[in-house]
C-alpha cells in the first residue's frame, strides 16, 4: 500500500518521490505486479505496475474503490511514555483501526514534549502511524493530533458521546460498555479512550475527567503497560461496536 494525495484521475500515472523510491528501490516491484495506492481518506486505486525506473514506477488503474468513514469515531488519548513505547502504541493502535491518536502530557508523564524536540517526537508518531497504515492496508489513515494537557483533555471529554478513562482500580468493566451505549451513538459520535502513563493517572486527573463526563472502567484482572492498554481497550470497543465484522478495513 502506498499513499498519494490527491489521487490522480488518469488511468495511467507515475508514482514518484519517497513513495516511488520505496516501490522501485526498496520493494523492487516489477511490471505486472499489483499495487494499491490510497489517499488515506477512504479512496484507493487498485493498479498494476506497467514500468519501473529509478525511484519511480508507472501504474495502470484497474479499479477505483471507495470506503465510507467508519462510525462512531474511536479516539485514543495516549499519555506520553518513555523510550519507544509511545511509537509502539501508535503503531498497534493504527493496526487495530483507531481513527485518531492524541498525545497527552499527563501529570505523571516522565517524558515532556517541548520545543523542537517535542516537534520531532510528534513526527515520529506520525511516521509510525503512516507505516502501520500501509502495512495493515488501511483506507482511512488515523489522525495524530497535537499534544494536549489535562485542561484541554477535559474539554475534549465533555464533547464526546462516550469517554472512558482506563483505570485498574475501577469497579466497572470496559467490556460491553460501548455495546450498551451503541443505540445512542449517531454517525457523528466520538468515543474517547484515555490511557495513562507508566505511573498511572493522578487522582486529581481522574476526578477532573470524571467531572467532565468520563466513565472510569477497568480492562481486566491484570495491569497492562501504557503501550498495550490502549490497544487492548480499542480492540474491545471495536468488537463491541461491530467494526471488526467488515472484511476490509473501513477505517
């Protein structure tokens, strides 16, 4: 899967630039091989390679496919994590089908995104999402949002149709929660899952998010790492909503 936006209208086009380099030099595609090109917003061209040159290929369109945006939208607010755990989380969240990933500077986040360093860190998340989208053949690529603090997060929670803070000490389980609320969710609805940092979400943050309208729920009997909690929670919610019933990714 390669990305090109906007998609060409011609029946034969050239894929060049970084994507063309990857196709011709890294993947070493040859004439006759199939190749899919998407705009990352639901449209895809199913093509065949007709010519290969250095750092570019010519593609002939066999079929144009479009997928409607999935609903309700699933957004994961991922607290900043040490090392490559944040990027690992973004990669897996993309693969399972999350629609948006929002980096959160939580009170107990050891890592801080500041200045140019913060910008580079966010770009790594964007690249991780792009690479995972290609690998998993997603037609709708996830958005990587701007960094938010807790005050901004509470406002986002207040506007969501359903917001859930994941907490290992919560009394209510996440399993079945989205399914029970599905009848009240329309096509514009947004479900928000909040994942804390390695040290957990501070009590004051939990209180603020609850007051903004969030439910607090647990995943199960074990405590998961910040890099895996959101992935497991997203899988539960997507299954609850029936979004995993489709044969091909709609998100």
